[in-house]
C-alpha cells in the first residue's frame, strides 16, 4: 500500500515539474526567444516595432540575459512561493486574479462531475442488466451521440431550445443557481456518456465472472447479487475513467465558460491568450495541469482504497 | 465452467456480434467514404465560392439558391461546410500520418530495444499523457501564435504518445512469440525483424487507433478554431463557422446548426468505424474461433 | 453404507437434454441422461473436459445461460426442478443443494472478505444473526482445518493460498448442511499433496452432514477414493454406470477401459484422437471413431445403454 502511494506521489510530482517546465516554456518556446521576438510574438504583435524601453523592460522582467536554466530556477522559486508575476493587462498579481476566478470553475466542474455520475452510473447499470432490450439500445445510441456532439455546438442547441425558445435559464454570466444549469448540462453530457458506456461494459464483464455464478449458486436474490457482488467490482475500472474524464472537463470548461461567459479560469485563460497576457496564461496552464495531476492522484488513491488487492499486498 | 459451455457462449456472441459488426462496419465505412469524397471533390461540388463576401446576401435563411442559407458575411453556408470538410480532413490526415508514423517508430524501437532508452521514452510519454491534451495543445499554440498551422503542429506533438504506448505494448508481447524467436535464431538483423516480422502485426491495432484518433482530432481542431486559436478568417472551418454564427443564434440558427451537424456526423462516422474495426480485428471475436 | 436401492432416490434425473442454441447449430451438451443419486450416496461423474459434465451440474441448479434449452425431468426430494419457480429454485440453491464450484482462483469475489462470503449464505438460508453466523463460520473453518480461523475470516481471497481458497469454497457449499452437494472438479489446479487433503476433506464433510454428493471429475483416482458409484460420460451421454468397485475392476465400455489405461499407474496409454465437438457428433456410437474395437455396426447404429450385470449399465454393442 505505502509503496503504491509513494509511487503515485512520485509520478504526480514528476507531472507537476513537467507542467512547470511547459509553462515556463510558453514564453521561451517562441521562435528565437530573443527579447524582440518574444515581444513581437507574445505582447505587441508581429507587425509592430518594439521600442528600446520595451526591450529593456522585457529583458529585465524575464532575465533574458541569464542562461535558460537560471531563468527557470528563478521563475520556479517564485512560482513555488505563489508568485506567478503580475498580469500585463490588469497590473495585479496573477495568483490573486486566478484566486478570484478559480472557485467559479471548481463549482462548475464539480457540479458537472456530480451530475454526470448521477446520470451515468444508474443508466449504465440499468443498460447492462437489461442488456439487448429496447432500453439498452436507446441508452447506447444516446450515449454514442452525446460523445460525438461537440460541447460548444451542444451549448448553442441548448441555448436555442431553452433560453430563447422557453426563456428558462439565463444564457450568459452568473446570475444565481439557474445560470449553472445550461453550462453544467453541456459539460456533463459528454463525460456522462463516456462514463455510462464504461459502466455498462464493466458491469457486463463482471456479471460473466465465476464469482457471480458462485453467488447465484448460493441462492441469493438477483438484487443482492447485483448490489453486493457485482457493483463494487464493476466500479473499479469506472473510477479510473472518471479521473481521466476530469481532464477533458478542464479542457471543456474553457469552451463552456467561453460560450456562457462564465467567470472562471477557462474564460480567463482564453481572454489572456488574446490579450497576450503571458504571465496570466502561464498561471492558468500551471494551475490546470496541477489540478488535473492532483485529481488523478486522488482517484488512484481511492482506487487503492476500494481494491483490497492493492490495499493489502499478496501475503506469501 | 465447462470448456464446452464457455466455448458455446463465446461462439454465440461471436456469431451475433459478427453479423452486427459487419453491418456496422459497412455502414460506417460507407459514411466515411462519402465524407472523404466530399472533401476530395469539394471544389467541384460547392455551389458558391466559400470565401467571397456579399453583404447584400448576409444571414439569409435556407433557400433554393442557398440550401443551408448564408452566414453573417453573405457567404453560402453549404459551400463553407463542404470546404470545411476538406479543411478538417486534410489537417486530420496530416496530423494522424505524422503522429502515427512517429509514434509507431518510437514504440517499435522502445519496445524492441528495451532498457534505459525505453524507460526514458515511456516515462516522458506517461508525463505527456498526464496532461489534459487540449490544455497542452493550447499552451503550445500560445507560443506559436494562433492559426491552423499551429493547431496541426500542436496536435501532432500531443497525439504521437498514444501510438507509441500502444505499439510498445504490442511489441513486448510479439517479441517473446515463437515466430520472432525463430526469425532471430535464423540470424535476421534487428531492423529486419522489426519491420518484416513485428510491424505487420501491429498495423491492425494502429488502424483502429487512427480511426478513433481522427474523430478526436477533428473535434479538438474544431474546438480550438471555435475558441479562435485555430483556423483564422476567412478560412472555412466548422468550429470557426460556429463561432462566427454565435451572435446570430436567435435570428439565424442555421449558421451554427449546419457546421455542427457536419462535425457531429464526421466524428460519429470515424468513431463507429474505429469501434467496428476493433471488433473486426480482435482475434477473440473472429468467427469460428474457439479455444 | 445403506442398501440404497431399497430407499427412494434423492435426485432422479430422467432423459435430461440440455442444448444450446448457437445461431443455426445446436450444441448438445447433455443428451438423454438418466441417473439417480440416493441419500448419503456419492456418485462420481467422470469424463474428459468438454463432455458436458459441468453443464449437467448447472442444469440441476438451473443456472444456465439464456440460450439454453432443458428437457426431461429432474426430481429433487419430490420437487420437479424443471417446473419450479425462480423463487423455489432460489430457496433450493445453497440451502438444499450446495455447490462447490471449480477454479478456486476465480470463484471467490475478490473485493469481499472470505468470512463475509461464507456468512452471507448462512444469514440468508438459516436466518442466523450476524454474530451467530460468524461463530458458525469459525466452526466451519476449524473443521476444515483452515489455520487461525478467526483471523482468516477477515482475509480477502488474494491473501489466501489456493488450498485455503478451496477450503473456503467447500465451507460455503456445505454451510447449510445441504442434502446434496455438487462438487465441480475439486482438485483442479491443486498440487498432489493438496489434492489428497481436499479429497479426504470432501469425504468427511459429506459424512458429517449426511449429504449426498455429485462429484464431477476427470480424475479416476479421486473418484476411486470417494465414490460409491461411478458414471462415465462421453460427448454428452452416459456410457457406463455402476458401482465404483466394478467400474474400476471390470470396466465394460471401451472408453472407460481406455480412460483407466491412460492413468499413470495403469499403463499411461493415451487415447487416440480427440473428443468430438458437441455440435457435430459422429454417426452411430459417439466413441466409435476413437474406439480400438470398433466394428461396422458401431458407425451405423447408436447403441442404447443396457444392463450387463448387477446395477451395471453399459452403452456398447460389444458388451
């Protein structure tokens, strides 16, 4: 168990370090990465001619005269202390601005995950139990469509149907609980469909195992066989998928927040990209990658808690 | 359970699945073929110029002249959807072939050679796979500047990892198989064994992955273009078209509806093709196969 | 042992046919099988893998996949199993008819503690409370010589050795003192020492609970130790049935003879050819393509099972 946790912890740290290198690289990967090219690519535009003052400022701010590893070391040292620099647009610390926006994304993503699981798991189980019936076919076809539907397009369909047609939910911004409905449904649809398909196939796989036959031979009620013997086993692979889905959800939140003008970190990222606010972009990317790594660490740990084969090693 | 019983059960599933599978495979490959034909023949079948602006005709609803209506700049939506098919397919083909060939090569070498190089490569693949792919792509695009070219480079850099990991796993099992052992005993060189004996056996799973990957790539590309990071105006691209129509969803929903539909059909077709190819290639599901 | 033939049988199977419909072909896993098991009797069903013996056991519990068809009659203790409702069957399973499944490695639920898995069946059928059931499980584990029984209850299957898992499965099958125990390949995947222990343990359990036993095995040496009577199955049919002593000493059917000759202690001669597929059986006698004594009649006519001695039945023209 401890070996497993340490291994996963080490992997997570590796990913976070890689994320920091990538984030650092956003600025320094620009072709040439001389002060002038960085200025042109990242801040003022390719056609502009940078002034002497701008060049001096950028060189000083990013220590471009120093060797690359030194720049990275200084940047990392500050980042670890929570100092991600100042936003070029707002002239305020990046960490502070992100702190203001992050809760909105956590709320949106958290509710969407909850909604998708609430839909996907019972439906997946039901489809597996009622395999090859009309209900199963309907569920599988809807899931197929939900997976293939681009979230931004689904968002507009929902807007057309609900907000404009019936005027139920607000179309944009944050105006209380009802503002959450359409973004959450949009985000949850794709993830829910993937989880549902996984739940169904996992359940079918488990129901054909020898230990289910053993349970049947004991004379258990069918409901007991499903709830006590099959479900727990069927959940295991689904847990991993939910963790991976969370990554798609972070990506999806960028789109959904843009469509619904939701004041989260995804919208902030996109706005910063277009405003060429590089420190802000770095902060958002670093936060998203770190969050994803931590969520997957949590998922792996809960997997270990659910599976005694990992919790207690093999006794020899 | 008795072997006979297991065999029977499997046999039944094989038969039922093979019938369903053949139908699905036929259907999805037919749809994919149509999509590809639309992309290839785009210049011939477009009723109007997809780029030229005509303010007199802006946001017209579908009509005989413009079957899908016109967009906010008076361009024929049908022509732009057709041109968008070409854009998406060409970009997806470039991304899949480069990342596929690169990933397969890395996987072959990593799996066959093993050792330090292998663990280094696979560790970096693991790290890359541990990123939300679209965020990774966005970070890369930021440093290259928005545009379709950046999207292609970014998605290529993101997607090779999947092939590398898949091929490596296949190679690890194939490496121990008898026919490879025999080839080695006969004194074949490593490169000959890799390309003559191992490569043909990893083609099938790679094809399956590529088909599923095209669906992914088309979606990622449209998402990035929708956000304004990909195709730039006046290029016709489905995601960008949906973005251009967003202010008009109340008055002119057709501007967003049709490119979205094209996007969905394409994604659906390629993922169905991938799924049915997987069933087709899976030896355990092949007809008549009994342990 | 009681003189069984005077009492009425506990389990009476008549003309049992279990088929699987696989698209257009029909797989005849069990074909016209009739047999009796008397109270406290051990009947061994011997045959090669794939001859339909496990399907026979699952037919008795009606635990077959949906594409199966059953015909004939299975009377257990006066109840017709093929006409019983799902609820009646559920009450028989585990309580009146216990099953000890094959493959100890996969037959226990990996996520549940083994004590819980045994306790479950007691709480269900014996309406014991949690505490009493736990006591009972400790007693069962002790009787089955599972070391440190109270502690082992809280173990998960992967923490136990193969032999211990086999004991857990046995304790599960006999927990409710069933009238009939179905044992499917109890020695599969166990080494020689463990095999002997498990066989002894099964015999003791059947005697302790005064249960009858249907012992399914491919191994004559296991049957020889435990069985009162032996039925030999080939390609879905019973080809020979009689008292254990008689079958082992004076086997009538060429297949039984070949099987016995293939044992390490009795010549170690393999049987030529392979068992036929249950979906395309040979014409005439099903064993005839592999039989060393086959005559022209054997491939033309299908022999009926016939009495050749005292309670000794053989399905062969030559006997």
